[in-house]
C-alpha cells in the first residue's frame, strides 16, 4: 500500500513497507526519486535504523551480549503503521517485530514523518525509548535521486556544491563494508565535487565525516538546476551510486552514525556519533529537499 500526498502541484507517494518514499514530483511534474530498477539497485529511499552501514562482523555488542545485525539495520522489510496522516504529511511508525527483537533488545518506536513543502519535502526521524534502560542507536536516510535530471544532460554534467569550504576527507569503505582508512578527494575551490561514475567504481560509497556544511546542492554545472539537500543535525554525509553499473542516480545519505570500523571494539556504545537515549526520552533529526 502506498500513501499519496499532495500540496499544491507537489506530490509524493510513500510505501508502508520500509517507509520508503517511492515518488516525489515537484511543481514541474518531473519524477525526482530513483525508480528502483532491479537490474541496478532495487530500492528507492530506504531509512536506516538502528545502525548506519555495515556493523563489524555483522554483529553488535550491547551490555556484553552479542546480537546479529544486518547492514543498515532492520527497517527495509517490515510494514510501518500509519500513526497520523493528512493531505500533505504522513507519520509512519515501527515498533519491535519478530525480525527486530533478536537483533535489538529494546522497546522502541521509530517514526518516519514525511511532510510536503512548496516544491520540496521534509523527512523527520523520531526515535522514542520505551525501555527502562539506556538505548543506543544510529539513524539515517538513503534517498536515491535520478541523475541526469534534465533531458539531454549527462551524469557528468552534475556536481555537488557545498556552501562552506571542505577538506575533502573521505573514509574508505572497501566493498561498502567497514571503514578502513581515509583519503583526501580534492574539491574544486574547496566546495565543488563533480560527479562521475568512476568516483563510485573505485571506492563504492563516499563517506564524509567532518563536513563544515550542513547542506549541499546537487545541480547541473551550467544551468544550476537540481535540488538543495539540507541535513542540519546529521553528522555524516554519504554519497553513493551502485559501482560498475553506470547507474543514472545518486544517493545522498545523511547519517547520525557510522559504519563499523576495522579496529573498533564492536560495542554499540563505542560507535562514532551513536546516541545514548535515556529511558522515556525521544530524539529527532532528519533532512529536507528543495528543488531549485
């Protein structure tokens, strides 16, 4: 089942399975979200909880007990429930399931709220701890955006433009698994990263852990058309497209967390950027997209 949202000429469709946005069209009626071609990448815009990326040995250690944990967590398969819905918003919620309990021994509520705006949308992640002990978690988004965005344009016509000067420090994640070292990717004038398939063919994901900017523009280098992506409370930005596929999309992934690292302890509470949520408390973060 898909929930259809509308605000003026802006529309979106949200799938209950995985709480993924499967369509977003701005005022010009153009589809923005990658359409999950199974021959390339069969997803649209996954949400990530309670880990971002691959845990070390596909396990996490919580209070001395080891639990299995899949890459990006367990939110991709279950159907979320509708907590609230209106013409231009929907609040979806996931609570513990048969799949999640063996991986994550907490009583939680994970809300994903989509709200349409004028020629854009907002995604909020709200995590509630209903347990009687501190609950560690990471959370993030994984939306895929169609590139090129304009007729007659090429993938390499597009670039990421940051408002602040950046070091270009990228964490190396061979095969999309564990963090193992870093490198410097030179940005043009410290702010611009031109897109190319080679970026991902050679590295898999790009993972930027210490950006000065809290937004980035994904735009055509000549026309300036594209989208503005804001992630005000998310510490890490990953950028990804399926390697070796010349895939016509790019994912902008704001993470409040980090993949496992080769030399880490495996303890959940030691993860970089982990939130240790007190009993009865909530945490909110998210991102928003504006077409420009």
